[in-house]
C-alpha cells in the first residue's frame, strides 16, 4: 500500500470551522452558518477556524475572498489560527490523489458530459445519486494501454473514484456521528464513481474538504443540511486515507420571506449592504439568528 501523504492525528479539543466559497458576497445565510461554528467552538472552549474554499478558479474571485474575511472580522468572528486558502495548496491535494491512484482506487476519465449523456441514453436506465446521474463506468473499463495512450496524446481527464474498489478497501460499514441523531449509516455507493479531480480543477470539493478538516484537526463540522448527503462520501474518503472522523451538525438553512433558501441572486442582502445601511454587527448577528 502506498504511504499516506501525511498522518493527521485526531485532535482532542473541540475545533470547528467555517468554510465559505468566495463566489460572491456573504449574506445572512452565511452569517448564520459562521455563527453556529463560532459559537460551538466558544461554548466548548475550543478553536474556530476559517477556510476559504476557492479551488474552482472559474467561479471564485480574490476580491470576494477579501470581502469574506473583512465581513467576518466586522462580525467579530475572528479565527483561532491562520486562514487556510485552498488554492494555495494544490500540491497537498495532488499528493492525496497520487496516493489513491497508486492504490488503484482512482482512474482517469476522459468522457465529456455529452458522451456520458449518450452512454446513459444508450443503456436506457439512468440511476441518479446526490450529484445527478451516475457515471456509467465507461473509462473504468479502458485497458491500461488505452489509458496510457490517451494520456500521452494530451487528452484531458478527470480522476474518478472506483467506488466498488474503494468500498472493498474501506471494509466494514461506515458511520458518521450526527449531533443529536447519533451514528448514521453511510451509503457512499449512491455517488457512483465520484469525481475527485475535475478536468478544469485539480481537486474536487470532496477531496479538499476532507483533507483540510483532517489537517486542521476539526472535530465538529457544522454546515448546511444541503451538504448532509455529501458526508457519506466524505466518510469513505476519510476511511481510505486513515483520517479521523469529525462529528457533524448539519443545520437548517436560513430561508427568505418567500420560504426559499437565501441566495444572493434572489436578492438576499449582502452583509456589507446591511452594514452600509447602518446596521451594527450586533444587529446583523441578531438577524442571522444569533
Ligand atoms: N464551501 C462550501 C460552501 O460554501 C461549504 C463546505 C463545507 O462546509 O463543508 O457551500
């Protein structure tokens, strides 16, 4: 078995984090989420970390990173440690991918979306997982010679997890601890052969988030309930890499007056707009359910 790129021992004190993607300005929904993480750390006398999840260079912008950090500081949510900016650490994510590749748990996938859609249509059945239609496994069946020839010819590829191989390697049933609910059983197979490195981004959210939670010694992941299904895949990656499993608390999303989740594109006011309109940090915290 290839050596793990780094061993991350389980932390003993409560460590939480807020991990926004700088694709826009923070609004009350973000403040709500950040406050939950910050408060959980404070109540336990632990640590609160901030991580900027900006691996998607097409959607994230440096000016939003700056704005996020400024808004959090204005709210008084200062981190207990350096802010981690994921785009500065692609080498670390690459090392994890190399490890999984060397163990035969990843394979290159050259398919375009259109090719996947055609293949799925030809099969006549389209099982879906939490991230949409399941990959039909086309590139998993390529011979080593064909793979090497296509890589050598410069074709771009994603890296997919060979789910069956990964489950076999992880062994026994996987569980995650959801605060207030107890251990929940994971069924990562629902994701099929998930993408862990995209063609246009050298690592996926799932890979970076699990790596960084392990690196930061995060013991309690608090985040929106929309990410609860992803935790099943995260547990599998943690098991494969020998990383400690944090506890999870998936919170309800803050809804707007129309009953839909707050989103900047639907007109949810940005924190800095509230600030410019004269609201104090304490008032914004109260509006965010604090
Ligand atoms: N970066 C993700 C987001 O902004 C959150 C990731 C997480 O908390 O695990 O939605």
